[in-house]
C-alpha cells in the first residue's frame, strides 16, 4: 500500500468525528464521511506508519443497516451523513463513535447513555446558506456546500432540518437574486456581492430574523448597491407561518468564508425573542444560542440534574453565551457569574436578566482566562460550555486551580472535550458520569455532558 493506490475497503467501525476505520493486511485505514458496514472504494492520500488516510471515491456496497434516504438532496448536499440510518441506528452509531474515541485514547469515561432529540425533522432554529454555483460558472445556487467539494454549492430548498418558512425564504431570495442579476461573491478573486443568507427563527414565538451577508462592492455602474427597500418588501410579502421582525445587511468584505462584519438594519430590529423553559431570551444576530431549542431544554435539564445541590452556592458559567445556563442555575444558586468573549452575547445576557427579573447573576465580557485572572473568586461549582475548539490547556489549568469539588463540562465536540479532560485529569479531576444528547439528528454531530469530581492526584494516578 502506497500513496495514490486505490483499494476496496470494508468499514469495520467508526470514530468521532465521522471517521470510518477499515483494515488492509491488519493495517488500519481511516476514511471520512462513510458509515460502519459500508464497502467503499478509496484512494490512499496519506500513508505513514502512524496513520493511513483514504479519500472516499464511492460507496461500492451500502451497510446492511442503511435504508432509503428521506431527502431530495441526498448524494449532493454534504450536510446529513446519517440520513440513510434509522433514528435508532444513528443514535447507536454516535454513541459507538464517541466511545471508541475515548477508548483509543485510553481515557476511562463512564459513558452511560445517549438521549434522542425531541424532534427528528425541522428542528433547527438557525441556518447559514451560501451563495455559489454547483458547477464552475454555472447558474447561481443558494444552500449548502456540495458533498466533498468546498467551492461547489447545492440549492437545498427542500431541506428537512428546517421548516417551510426557511424553504420559502431561500427560494424567494435566490429567484430575486437571479432576476436582478446580483453577482455572487468569488472566493478566489474576492470580487462580487452575494455571500450568505442567514435565517433565525424561534419556533416558540414565531419571530424570524434574516441577514444578507454581502460585500460592499458596487453592483451597478452608477456605484449603487442593491435596492434595499425592494428586498425588504419582497421578504415581508412572503406567505410565512412566522413573522419577519428584522432584516439585516451584513457588510462582509472579509477574506474568510464566514459571516462577519458590521451590519445595517434594513427593517425592524437585530434580535429575536426565544423561550427556554419558562425564561425569555433576547438573541441578537451574532449571539450563540443552541440551534435545537427543544433539544436544548433536554440538554440543560439533563446537565443540571448532575449538579442538583446548588442552593447557597456561587456558580461560574464560563463561555456563557447569552446566559442561558447561568440564568437557569440562578433559580437555585446563591449567585452566578458568567464570562463570555462575544460582546453582543454579553449584552443580550444582561438584558435577558432584566427580562426575567433575575438579580443574582452578573456577566463579564472577555477571554475566559484573562477575566478569571483579573477576578478574585471562590466558586463552589463551575459549568463550562466552550466552543468547538474547546477550552485549551491554559484555561483548563486555570479552572482546575479553583479546586472546586465539581466541574460540569458541556461540549459540542467530543474530540476537544477529550483533549481538555486529559489536561484536567493531570490537575486531579476525574470524569464520574457522561452522557450524550443528539441535538443534531441525521448529522454526525452530538452534544456531550460530563461531570468531573476532584480527587487527590495520588488517587488519580
């Protein structure tokens, strides 16, 4: 076996994140975006003694557990890897992937269960669609990146992860852009206009917030941009179940293919209201909020069940976002202090406190490590919910330095959770319970909740 070789491989098992493992003469080969039980044809792209990687070329034979896809975009959109598995089988696949990740790292974690999402379809409250084309210089498309192709975009106007309002808005915006001959942004030349369409919707309040991410480059020869009033009227005239409460123009001249930049409010306001349990949350455009609202209730309920004794305690809510977890904890805890680096999210968290008449929380804006270094605290319990990149070694050591009896770690990325747990274990913390929550049905993503307790370093060796 050498680099460039093509081979037929049976996928024996999977490891998070969505990495299939097969064997050739007892040599392990990793292949992304496959399913356990499939027979695939792949090309070796890396052949080292420590790791061999194959690039998927085709699925020769499906797994015996697969079924027909429910989605019209199957085979093109790269969004839903598990859409040919049943609900039960995808839960088992996610559980096994995470377990193998920790087992291979030699970390003993009491992983006991995986909880199903309350809704399998139309559960997402936010989507970011990209403008582009499916083939080079082809007609404009608006949707998700094509499977295995970074530069190609597939129009996903029948996506089942969102409700009909998203699909109506997507199709209307794409038709309008094509009729007006609005140019799509070229990621190679950095010329053009349209970049992304962001839609947020609360399924509880029905409020819809729309953001058009585009460059500030003139569209017309006279140096003017698109007709903003006409664009707003188009959106407001659509037959929707929900109500559009805000339309934004995000002035995005950044190099990276992400939604960024200051924005103009073309209509309404730049936030919507979301409800979680009996609390109301103001969610600004850039603020993080769990994308599966009903699933978030299950996630937070199961997480806080692991630390029921909060009465009279000072709790830290780190990477606090819009203050969701902190405000839920405030019902029991004596005081909650949240730290978040995104300024908009902190502003929303403070406003949410007033909305919910909460007086025993405070939220600080800044890098978690820096903010904690500047504060004198003696917390009783710490809850962390970091981004996909995890906390990192420096912050993990800082948090462990408080010596609290319990750390509750909520993670959207088991891989970086594992990395942080390895650091925390060297600081005398041991995972005593962990479970998974399927917040993203049909995709390979999964949320995890891990409770760590302080032990003596001698006991942990």
